[in-house]
C-alpha cells in the first residue's frame, strides 16, 4: 500500500499537475496529502483513475483518518473570567431567572399539565 503522495511522486507528478488532472484544487491535494482532511470516496476514485492504480492501493493509514472534533476553551485569566461572570449575573439576573423558569416549565410541561387536569377534575366533583 502506498500513500497518494508516494504514488504521485513515483509518477513524477507535481501536486498542481495531479490537482489539474483530477479536477480538484491544489489546496485539496495538499490537505489530503498532509492528512488534514479525509478524502471522499469520489475523490479517491478520481485520484486512483488519474494515478492509474486500484483504489485498494491507497494506504488507509496515512490519508484516511476518522473525523475528529476538538473543542477547547482557554481561560487565560480566571480572575477576569469570574469578575465578568459576576457582572453578567448582577446586571442580568432577571433574564437569567426567567430563562431558568422557562426551561423548567418546558421540561416539566407534562407533569404540570397532568397536575392541573387532576386538580380541575377534583374541583368538579
């Protein structure tokens, strides 16, 4: 198995030449070769046609990586963060309470509705 980059170099193609023949952008080839993106099956088929190799020739290890999602929060000054949070709560506490009450009402709608109906039925007896 070989990587797309190895196959391209073996055939004496530049990234630009491969991109032109495959009908993709140079940046796409760069991102595939560097492992920044996982190429689609369509892209792999096109590249295998251009490089004149079977699709199974492509190394799964170097190009195809599972999709990743990274979420990073950086708080450089915790004291500033806490100060900002205090100011936010102080200035907008009514809105925050309203949001909490609305969320509570929405999440407990079924129980509240059942309680009202039970109370209504009891008062009608």
